[in-house]
């Protein structure tokens, strides 16, 4: 997921790249704790991995064959020795761009910084990684931060000062090749965050599913507003949303809503936009999250292409577990948020459900119906 981009990405074939960080040249940095080379192979380091796991260094060498690539680890994932930071800063100052590979070491039961039995008391980057990040931000060279990690971390100044941020999580065997493609522009990123990225390391909950009192307000001295919200993600093109029409804004508790709008790729290259539908229930018999995702659809489009997006949203998607433990749809006012992410609402539409409280069971409709037509 491309979280931030000041225009530095895609990279314009830089002559000198400084690849820095503990995950810059680590084959298993793309794997989670239950991947075989980590889960079992970690206990037998003398045994070959058995699969191809190109490191980020190898992927960048292939992706940028005409660039001079200097690799400096700087710090280990969770070590406390700052001795390599000065070399990393020097390499950054001599380069045109820094690709910084931070994140986790997957493991089990305390042998890693992420994985089963490897809980974290804070969402600060492990070890001295934040210090390395801050000193590189001060180097004067644009920093493209990449994160090969098992959890979202608070990124401090990078949220506003990094040239770009690419959140990879643990992307798997071909992950570094995909990341290199995003950096070069060979791949147009279109991923969306499945979690929120916190703005501060000690603020919880950071989930978008929090109820009203768990969000920013006068009743708490902490602000859990995320740096990047659930569903956020950028690409190398832009989309315009327009022309919303509501066919049905009032429906029975056994009915459905219907609406349509236009989506247009206004950028200069092909890409994808993910339409996300959130429901806000301001008054219910059981406290609800402020909003919850009830449907989504990724739509690919060539430059200049226009699509009409038609949606039918069943009332069943407004259901929740009532006080008696049964799943119900209640009558009342709702708000539909047609969004590019949980924090980027493009249309907010009042809806109304009428009729009796209706219990629903396993036969309830679980998805909206999308029809996408190119214009």
C-alpha cells in the first residue's frame, strides 16, 4: 500500500540509490512466523531455504540496472547498537534517494519482533529503527520508507516528512520484486489498508470500528485519530467521483437501497480505485461503531475512462446483534458513506429504514450488488 507520496515516486531512474535498513538484504524479511523457512528453518540455519527469496537489494539491482546501489544496514531490527547510523547517514547524503527498509523479524514465542507469542507493549518501531529514520530524514536526501512488518507501527515524523511511505506488511515470496516494481513505476499500487496506521505509539484502540467514546473528543485526553485510516491507499493516477443519484433512499427493513454515481480516471496512466461503502447508525438499541464497512468494489480504468457504478444495498447489511443475542434490522435513520477510505468520504447520503424490527438468520444477504458500466 502506498500511504504517502510527495511526487518522488515513481523513481526517475536515479544514478545513486542508498538502500538502508535492517531488512535491506534479508531474505526472510518478507515472511510471517508460520512460513516454513521461519517456523522450522529458523531452528536449522545451516539448511538451505529451499525456495527463492530475493532480497530487496537483489530486486532493486534488477529493477534499476543503471543505478549505483549502496547498501548499509545501519541498525539491526531490535538491537541497541547505534554504531552503524553514522555510515547510513553518510551514504544517504551521497545518494539521490534513500530507500529505507524497516520493520520486523518474524518469529515464534519471543524469537522475533512479530509473530505468535511476540506481543508488543508499544507500537514504536523496534530497536533503534525510529532513531535511524529520524537521522535519515535530517540528511537532506529524500527518504522512501518501506515497511516489511507484521503490524502497523507509528512512524513519527515520516508521516509528514518522508518523500513516500510504502506499507508492505509480510508480502511473501515475490514481495521484494513487487515492491521494486512499485518504486520504479512498473506497477501502479492499488492496495488499501486492512488496518489503521496509528499516529502515536501508545494510542489504542486505533481501529476504525471504535464506538464514539473511543474516538477523539472532550471525554479523553488521548487522540486515537490514525495517521492513515482503514482503507487508505494511493496510486499513480487520480479518480474523480461525481453525479450521485439515489433511486431508493427509503426502504423497509426487508428491502434494499439503490444508487449510482460516475467514476472517472483523470490521471495519465491506468489504475484502480476501490469504492468503499460504510454505514453510520446514529441511534440503535445497542451501541454501534461510528461506521462500519459493508461493501467494496475495486474498479480498474484506463486514462480518461468513465464508469457508471450502480449499487443495490440490502437492508440486511444494517443488521447487528441485538440485546437478546439475535441478529436484527431496526427501523430508523442511517447514513451511507460512499468513500475512498474510512477517512475519505466522497458522498454522505441520509437513508431511512421503515417497518418492524426484523430478525435475520444465516440466509441474510451479506454483500451489496455492484454493476459497473463503461461510458
